[in-house]
């Protein structure tokens, strides 16, 4: 690093590591500041299912899948009912395929295309992931690449607590608070805020997303809204603060993700009365609030052996069943006994679901996708709704530059992931699988890529 400090300071060692690696590739010196020494398993990137959309990627072409950024954009707008930010959604759709290919080629991330089932809202198979389908494996790989890059230094545990600007309003340094309370001031002309959103801040959750405030939070303890506070002190604008990703299938016993592949492969969700209560395939994010509103705010995912076997490729699901959270039963009567649900309700629902899957009747909730009729033996896992992360934050442009309320850019300040506004519109219903990781990795990539083309460096 030069005496003038690093070319770029990245706050947050999740998706922000992509910015560090991209900037180093472009010949820049980078300092990554991370609050947790356990970030490789405890931040939101690590806790994700590592699903990265890539519209028009080479994996899709090899699989004969015709896709494009425009199709992806259309899916985003359809899922959000037109409420997503068109400019940002278009930008991220455009960069999605180049991003996953760069991750594979430059970072050597072993990505494959998920082809065994489609996530709700995606009209094409476009989600790319790593073996085990878990963010910890992806983040471990990124962290190793960072450790091998001489242009990148990492400071952990430490927290970036402020960004300073010069008289022209351009970034000129950061304040970094150490565990002992001491503060180091580091000069720099570019900062990426990649510290996620405010999901761990109970007061902010109650203020902006009250419908999910009673649900369990399943994310990084350091997602306290730091980026939002820093940006606002500098006059930054914010948007979509009511947006979030929920999940309706967190194991109550294991506090691990059961996963929505269980549903997409044909499973159903029963509430504490033993009844289904909606179309589960609309999406796991919005179904979290739906489940939270049911009696007791909990339910059961019911699957069969075929679905169980299909889901074992997910590390989260494997951890859930390894914990003993799944109960097995040969028929409806024994399933009711194992779960404590009303026997008559369970029997009626299983018979009804079988008729829907066979095309003999129409689901009153409008679900038209049952991969196959459920057949015993059945497995059931008790679930609770969860808040995974928030999707609103600082307003950014196509290069991830943070914008003021008048639309002008704060020179040298960037934001990505949950620190920035997302592309899921308002609430939880607009969330598509990958809408968390794509802004985290994609905006980080764009921020670093733009540095050489600006007058900053």
C-alpha cells in the first residue's frame, strides 16, 4: 500500500470480496475491513444457498437453454409487479452472465447450472451455484483467492464506522474502529460499503418491515444498518427500505434452512391446524409472512422419500436432517401422530393434494405445479418463518456509485448488496432466488470495474 492509503477500502467481507478481487485484477491496492473473525460462516453471503443468476451464460448455452438479460429483466418486473428500479434491474441483468463467467475464469469458482428444478418466478433455469449449494463454500473460495492476492490486505476484526469527505464532497478517508475502541484513520479516495442491510437491527426492522418483525432473524449479527447511517450522514438518498427476503422454511428444531426445493419438487406446507393455506410455489420469501400470520406462526413441510432424496444435494437440507428434525411416517394417520396435527385434517389434505397432482381436481389456492403425487413413507419437518436479510438501502447508479437526494453522485462512495437498494421492489413478494447475491456480487464487481474509468485513480 502507498503512503496515500489503499486505492479502495471495502467494508464487509461477503460479496465485497468480489470488488477486492476485481480491483486487484485491475492493478489497484485494496484494504478489506471486516467486523467478524467468523465471517466465512457467519455473514449473509456465507449463509446463502449460493444461487447466482446468470442470464445468457455459457452453461445455459451448453444446456441448450435460451435466455437473455431482457428475459431476466422481464421476470424481475413481473415478480415485483413493475415496482423494481428499472435502471438497476436492467444493469444487473446485463452483468449477470459476465459476472458468473468471470467468477469461474478469474477466481476459478467451480460453478454449475442448477437444472433439477426451477425457482419460483424464474422463467428459465439461470441460477448457478457451487457443490453443496451453500454460500459458505463459495465464500471460502473467495477468501482463499483474496489471501493469495498480494494487492489485497484484510483487517479483521475491525469495523468501518465513518467515511470522510473533502471540501468538494469527495471521499478522502475512513475511520476504522478496533475491538479495543481505538480508531484508525486511513486515507483513501474510494470506499465500497458492503456491510449488508439492517436485518439485525430490531428497531429498524419494526419500523420498516413490521409484518416480519416477530419472525426469527437468520442472518449476520453485524447487519445493523451501518452503511445506511454512514451514507445518510453524507447526504445519500435511500430507497426500498420496506423490501426484504423472508423464508418460510427454517427448521424450528435445528435453526437450519429446510429449503424450498422441498416444495418445488412437490412438497406441501401444513399449518398447526393440519391444513394447507396457500400456493406454496408463489415463493419462499413472501410465504414467510403468510406462515407468520397462521396460528402459532409455525407449520410443517411434508415431503416423501423421492423429494427427500432429491434435496440431499443441498448442504442446508442435509444439516437439517442430520439434526434429527425430520420425522417419518408410513401413512396419514401415523404422520398426524408424529407431528401432533389433527388426524382428519392431515388425511384430507394428503388425499386432496394427490388429486391435484394427478390432475383430477384443481387446487383452490391456484397451485398448478405438483411434481408428482406424494406417497408414503412421508417425512415432515417443523418450520418457522424467518427474516434473512433486508433488500433496501442507499440509492446507487449503474456503477454502484452512491447518489445524493438531488441525484448527484458522492465521488468515491459505492455500495453493494444489502447496503444498497435492491431489485426486489417493495415488501417480500418481489424476491427472486439470487436477488440477494446478484446485487452483492454484481454491484461489487461493477464498483471495482468503474474505478479505472473514473478520475478517482
